[in-house]
C-alpha cells in the first residue's frame, strides 16, 4: 500500500537488521571479507552502475530460489552486496562470468545455501529443478529438460547456481513472458511494503508460503494494471492479527520408486486452514507432496485422523496425533493399473522427527510392517532389513513424552515400506 512512511520505520529496520546480522532470516549471508572501498567504487564507476541497478537481478534470484518477492530490507541488502563487489547486474552477465569469477559463484552459493533454500529443497536435484520451473514459469519442467538438468547436477558437471542462471537466461516465448510478468509483480510487491506493520509482517514460513501462493496464481493473461489491487489486498490481510494465512507444517517426502538410501526425494508440506495460533485440532487443509508437486485435500475424521481426498484411497498415519501425524503413508492404485491393490505412492515424515542411527533402531523393537498399504502385520525380518541398509530411520516423541521409532524402507523395487513401533 502506498502510505507515508511511519516514523518507526528506521527503528524497525534497525531491529530487523540487528536480529538477522544484516540480511534477512531466510536469506542471511555468512560473513565475508569486506571489499576495499576503492575497488568497489572504481568497479561501479567503470560500469556506470548503482545499487538500484541490481534490483531486477536480485528479484530474479528471489523468484528462482524462493518463489516469492524480496523483503523490504532484503532487497537493498543484496543489491549493496552485489554492487560492492562490482558484479554483473544482469542474468546474462552473471552467467558469462560464473566460471571465471569466484565472487559470482560465492554470491549464488549464498542463495542456494540460505536457510530458506535449504528448507524448501531438502530432496533430490529433480525436485529442485522442477521447483525452479514452477517458481519462474508457473509450470512443471518437461521430462526431458528435468532429466537433463538433474543429471548434470548429479554428475557434478553443473552447480545448482549455474543451472538457475542458465534456465533464466534461456527462457523463450511463454516462459519468458511469464518470467517478466512475475518479475514486474515482485518489484511492485516489494515497493508496496512501505509501512512498518507490513515490513515486520512479511517474514517467516507462513507469510513466505502465502506470497509464493499469490505469485503462483498469475497466468499468462494476467493484467498488470490489476497487480496493485491484488498486492494491496494481500498486504491488508497480512497485517491482521492473529493473521489470515494458513499455518504450514513441513515434512520430508519419500516417493514411490525412490531409493530411501538417497534420502528424501522432496520437501512436502501440510497447509492448515486454521488461522492464528493452533489451539485445537485443525479440521481441514491440504497436503502438497511429490517431486512434481501434487495437492490433495484432507479433512479431520471423528477419530481425529486425517482423511485424504482423491486420488488417495487410504492412508496410514503414525501416530494419529492431536494435531498432525508424525508420518503419513499415502495409498492409491498404481498408475495405469485400475483395480490393482493400493501401493504406498509417497511417505511424508515430519521434520520434527529426528534421524535415528541403526544402533538405536536395533533396540527399538519395531514389529509392525506396512507394504502396499495393507493392514498392519507383524514380521520377524527386521534384522534382515537393517542389514540391507535400504532405509531411513526416525525417532519421534509421543504425547506422554516418550520416544518411538519408525523406518522408511525400499521393500521391493518400486515399493516403499514402513516399519513402525506401536
């Protein structure tokens, strides 16, 4: 909203900068040696650049890595960092300088290694590349492109930072138009953060998720003239107390046909359609899961267990907690096999669970095994499963304060299984 700046703005800026070491909580940069003033001044003078000239580039980095606009304080923080080093101010320039300029690589790595980026992209490189396509172009990556980029990163031929720059630089047609549209919206959004309440409110997982969702609604025929009304409405709701946006709970996702030895395949999230502070069981919401994200709705049953909508036929939750499950196994028939027995297509584990060592798991007394989403059935083969090292183990806390254990295993080629202690 375009209001006069409040007198408290300077104090708010000082408070936020002090709290996050000069960056933002999500994109805080590690300390680095200061650039000599003579060098940065000379570099900028030679290029005829000011810090403001870097704003489109920084907004592009926010969009690519985080899928949202820059914060009021984050934008000048990063533009100054780039300007001090005399770095290129365009995507083309950054890509051209990437291999030969260590500072270009270091700055890109700071985005990739930021807390927010690490939180969003805990999985494999396929999930990361697809997220970049969604963030910039509002579409999933085509299969050939996804395989191409992920393979290059997997094989060490390309870093994630260079892949982001290359994808941005190579945009054409509708992708180029969408990238430009989102960049315009992001710039307008950040410029509209012009009162203290808005600046302070636009931070944290829930607000960041809400801003990502807002940008994801843009279409190719979106009218830029309507952007300000959309932004004003968002900011007006953002500053309400206790808050108008759904709560977000983050999970690690294991996908059907994934090998658990490689770690989680993607970052999943429950979006809870209850606002403010969570004091009672949420009644409904959505779960976003999968390498190419899918969204399934859920409602709370009379027994307090989430019940998931189509295409899920059933689910297993551990434990059936008061709020959300520590783990969910999602069940649906295999693609192209109508009438076949449901399989565990995906398993999501709360990030509140802790990675457990095999030594702990051997003492855990796990006895319940679920595969193909069948009913719980005791097995005696736990020792054999542990020996295969085809698993990820977690411990989690239950209501009485004690800890229990669970395993995500590759039970057979293309089949995820679950051991639990119940």
